C-alpha cells in the first residue's frame, strides 16, 4: 500500500535496495553496463544504486530496472517495496499547517497531497458532474472504466477542482496488490498526517476532507472494509475512488467514465474546425503535434476521424496511436492499425500516473480482458452475444438477442452491470442509446469465435434485426414515417450485417428482410444497392420455395427501386407477375402497391394508356376498401396524366383532393409531395414567382423531414421557374446546388408516392434539369447558339430518363433556339409517341421565336 506517492524512502528500504538489485543482476548474468543498456538508463545510475549512493531513486528508474531484469510476482514486488515510500506523517497535510507550500491548488488554502493533474481534453462536463456528486453529500463516489479511459486523470482534476470545499485537506492513496484492510486503513490515516484512526476526527475538526483511492480493483474487499471504518470514525470525510470495478460499499455512487466522443460513422470531415467538435479527434491532434511539426493535412482528416472511431475514443489508445505519427502519416496509421487496435501495447508502469495507465506493458486486449474476467460466466456469454451489434441498440433488441428459445429475461440488470464496469456506453435519449465500446466489442467477438459461437450468435442477431425491420416497415407510410426512417437509420449497420449473414446462411430470412426495406432504401437514395440485394435473393435457388406473396413483395420492391434509376422497364414482367400473385392470394395491400408501381413503369415504357388504366383500377380498389392513403396515391398518378394531356385545371383539382385525403390519413409527407407537384404545376402555368415561393417552402420542409430525393426534385422546379423568368443569378445558384448531388439526369414531374433520387452513380456530366435551366437562361440572354447546345444536351439526357415530358420541353427549347425543321419533326414524333400535349405557353414560344427566323 503506497500513500501519496512521496519519493522519500525509509532507511530500511534504502538499505535493502542495493543488495536486492545486485543479487538480481548477478542471477541474470548481467554486468552493470549490460543491465543499464537493457533498461535504457545510464550505467552510472546502476552503479550508484548498487552502492547505496542514490538516496531518492526515481520510481520510474526502478520500474525500468525491474522490467530489464524480467522480474514478476513476489520478486518484482520485493524490489519495488524496497524503493517505495513508507507511510509517514509528512506525506499528508500537516495538522499544524493550514497550507503546505507547493501542495495546494493555486489560490487555495487547502493542503493537497496529490500529483498535479494533466490537462484534460473534452472532460469539462465530466469534471463538473463528478464535482457536483461530491458536493451532494455522497460519502463515496467511484469512477469506473476500462484501463486507459482516463479515470485517474479525471479523479485528480476533480480533486483539485473541489479542494476549496474540503478545507481539512485533500490526499490520496494507491491500492497495492495484496493489500488488506489494515494496509488501506493505515495508509489512508497516514496521508492526513496522523498515526492513529482515533486522531483523525480531531485532525479534521469538523471540516470536510477528501480522500482519493486509486486502483481499487486490486483489493476491492479490503478497500470497502477500510472505508466503512474510516467513514464511521470521520463522518466529514468524502472519498473519490477510481478503478476498473466498484468498491461494493453500501451507499457508493458509481459513475462510469466513458471514452471521449468520436465522429459518427460516415463522417468524413475535411475541415479541422469541424473535426475539433469531437474531443477524441482534438486529443489525437494535440498528441500528434508533440511528435511532428505539421498539423494533419486536409486529406488526412477523414482517416483521422475513422481512426479515433476505431480506437473507441480511449485516451490511452489515442495517445499510443498518435505516438506512431513520428513514422507514419494518419492515413498510413489507419491502414496499418485500423484492424489491430486490440494489439496496441501500452507503456504503462506500476504506480499512480496521471492518464490512468495500467500496471506494466499491456495490450488493449489484455486491458479489456481484465474487466471481462470480472464478469460471471453468464454475463460473459451475454457480452459475447451483444458483440454482434455493429452500432447502437435498444433494450428491446438486446432482450431479443439474449433470449433463450421462448424464455426471456430482463436485460436491464446485465446492462447496468456492464455500464458499472465501463464496458457499455450509453449516449443520447432515444431507445438506440446503448453501445459496447469498440475495443470491448472486438474482444468479445474474438472470445465468441474462440468458443465456436460466432455463427449462432450472428444468426440470432439476424432474427432480432429482421423482427425490428418487419415491425417498423409498415410505418414507412403514414403519419409516423419520419420516426420509422430515423429508427432504421439508427440500425443501418446492423441491417447490412444481418443481410450479409442471412444471405449466406438463411436466404429466406434474408429475402423477408430485404422485401421490407425498399421504401427505406428509396428514401435514403439506395435504390441501386437495394435492388441488387433483391435480385440476388430472388435468383437464389434456396428461395424458390418461399411463399408466393413474399416473393411478390420482393419483386415489387425491386421494380420500385429500378424505376428510380431508369431501369423500370426491365422489371415490368416481374411486376406483372407480382400483381397476379397478390390478386390470387386476395392480398389487397399488395395489389394496390403493385398497381402503383406499374403506373410508373408503364409510363416510363411509353405505355401511357395502360398506365392510366392501372391508376384508375387502383383508385377504384382503394375507394372500395376505403384505403384513404392509396386513394391519394392513385390521384397523384392520375395528376400526371392530366398534365400529359394539357389539362392543368383538372390536375389542380386532383391535387386539392390529394391534399384533403393526405390530411385525413394524417400523412404529412404525402401532403408535401402533393405540394411538390403544385409547385411544378405553377411553373407549367407560367406563374413563376408562385412556383419559386412554394417550391422553396416545400424544399425546406423536405430537408427537415429527411427526403433528399424529392428535395432535389423540387429544387429543379425552382431553378427552372427562375430561369424561365430570367432571374439568372438565383437560377445559377440552384444549378450549383444540384450539380454535385446529381451526376445523372433527374426529372421534374408530378411525383408519385415515395419516389426518391437515384443514388450516386456514373452518368452524363450534364443532367436534364441543369441543362434545361442553362438553356432557358441562354435563351433569355439572346444567345440562341448556346441555348441550342444546352437544350440538345437536355433532350439527350432526358431521353434516357423515365419522364418523356422533359424530352418534349427540351425539344421545344431546341426548336425555339434553332428554328430547325428537323427538330420540329423530332418534337412531333415525341408528342405522338407519348401522347403529350403542348402547353399554351410552349405553343406561344414556338410561334414567337420560330416565326421570326427563316427555316434552314
């Protein structure tokens, strides 16, 4: 037991150290020079120690010698004990002196017998919270967490912060291996400058004092017994404990120390100021500055964010990784060590060191193993199961994963135990706020693999995630769509992991999971990858015997997603088969969905009359079964056909019906989609100011709702309205916003339910929307040649899209720019094949501009 880490040694200790050191050196067959070289110290230091000439040998020097001699167990402890301080009164506050020079906090009258704390990064809130707990009359506050998380550094900082509230003094003891209650009690009394427990009340004289007890995991039982005796004798004493486990003292308040906050998954910052929001990144940058002159380059910042995320925000791991920055840049560090963080070796030494380094050189794997071994066998098994979660999870998901067959037990006591040991992170206020620290998850996964449990655990995880998705998918339409999307967003990495595992081991479950996801994939712009999953699973011979309704939902999902990236006609046969399967099974919801999807696919294929028939059949079926939402969706489809025929007044009446029905079923998103179409309708009617005003309002609402696809589409409407009105600067601002997000043409049209922008993929450099905007602006400037180039590009881009109205609009602009009779012929063919009628303003534009130019 070492009180206060004073560097003085008892005469007996100094007398024994030379003999012990010499004996161990000779036993190892080393000369003084060889021992010095192995320990990394000067040979003169070894010589002076063996001759007893060093009255105050540094603790780290003795540690280095013990390491060089490869001493362990009792032999190491004996050498260290010969050089460690004895519990003398002068180690703590002198009762005769209100303040010991050099031992108090600046500006404080409280004597402090503790090492100076290191500057902390990102711990201001922790310091304030722990200080408040000590001020709330809790007799014992215990900081727990993994090795390297910064418990000791936090405890020292808090001790200095609350020194003024403890005028009788602030002191600390370090628990040694094998300490008993008598050792702990004697050292605790000694650091306050008295030799007997009975003298402690008189020493405090009714004033508050603070005792810091570090490394409690070395002897939790003796510490608890000693604290009971101390607090009974001195009620004004407060105790701040730090360690890898609680003391187990009645009335103890356990406060886990979490790692530093890290950038969220997917964050790829390129701005140092944005990265500085995350304390883990700030700590890494600060430590990196100690080993290299240049700050991280912008190209290194995404790797830095990923690296500290992989390190789990553990301060010690961050410091160890940053130290390697002498040799490697940040990207190289991530490539080399990103999958090997458990193998990072600490440089810790026995003793109390700010920064909470564990005793002896140890890997992060061994540090986690220390806490893992504190768990009971059943708790270890549960931790191995929980390691299947890839990100944050809820209590309900944990309960499903941990259930054995039909038997379920409340997981809350287990989660509390994991939190108590610092193995579990709890952040935020939503249901998905639980997460294993990355190092803990990696270690538990290794243990599961070693136990042969990995495949069964991942299968259970897949079933739990599938259940979550199936419960959530129905809410992807209706009033709760935003909450449902956020919930699935939280589970993204687990959904991907579950799909991957089930595709290999249980493809029918994978098909069931994938068939529930198309609406979410669409809303998040993942139509290409989602469709790829569905096609792969439908083609798997192991799913051939899956239920026809399940396969029909998967086919409709693939068709819906294909429509988003212009591949809808490829899925027409599958969509027709799905409709037949739904009708045969009497599945009304499926039939309505199939007809809705067919409306879009048939329009894209040029079968406009059949598309209208499908919309009318869907409206009749939805009306018969009083499916209000589906009635609104069918009216939305029919709106497009009114626009195609030039019946704008009829389209406006339909959109009013859509708004009423959407309000009736409480679906805000469907109302917004109707207003997207209203903005487009205003543009087609030539009411450009109204289109811009309404479009901007809807774009803001969609951004808040989280629908980037429709937001981009309505921005296209705004940009076109601005360009046609001649407001060049604002229109070009829209082009600048659209181009980075739209590598392929996006179409403006009265939108259908749930559609979203296609995810990023290779395409033409100019999409149809931006080309149309540029063409209208050039036409307003009177630059017909450049206008013709833009309109030609728009026509080519739109021809590959799903909406032929864009083709007609581009050809009208091209004809107006060139007055080329071949363009008029092309326009006429496009109108006949699509059944699209020119609007009055388009006819006027052609007449005004073509009539003034001779035909070529």
